[in-house]
């Protein structure tokens, strides 16, 4: 109505909007703040910049506040884990062999045999 909104009213609007969205989580302004910080971190923002944006005096507060999502953690693990070559061969074989457990065992047996042949 042309006047400033109070903090309680903003919180109420956000809470109602999130509840009406059907995502199954309680809504709050803090949730948006946390999500923004987490997404910025996942997309490569330096944690010190996030700290400044959030107004945290201590970096430890920001590190606790920003969580790396499981999706991002899996992506980093997949991209950097030493077993990456094995995974890519396993994926190639899994498409034709079907059962991943059997494929993994066959792959490990083949590598063990190759190592034994080299020795």
C-alpha cells in the first residue's frame, strides 16, 4: 500500500509462498539466504566473498552456514577420484553386460590377471 514492509510481514509473505509451493519444506527468509550462499559456493564463488555478503565476522560461521550439496560432492568425486578410469570402463561394460556387480567383478578379475601377467 505504498509503505515499507516490516520484517515480520516479509517473513510471513515468504513463509506463505514457500508453503503454497508444495515443496514440503517450511519457508523462511533464512532459507533463501542459505540457498543463495550454498549455490554461490557450488558455482565457484570464493567463501570469503560469501562471508562478506552474509556479514559474518568469522569465516567459521560461513563455513558452517554454507553446505556443499550431495550433487556437487558427487560431481567432484567423480571428476577427481583416482578410480575414474575404472569407472568409465565399468560404465562402458555395464551397458552391454547388464548387471553392474558382475561387470565390476569381471573388470577387477581382468585387472588382477593383467597385473599377474606383468609380474
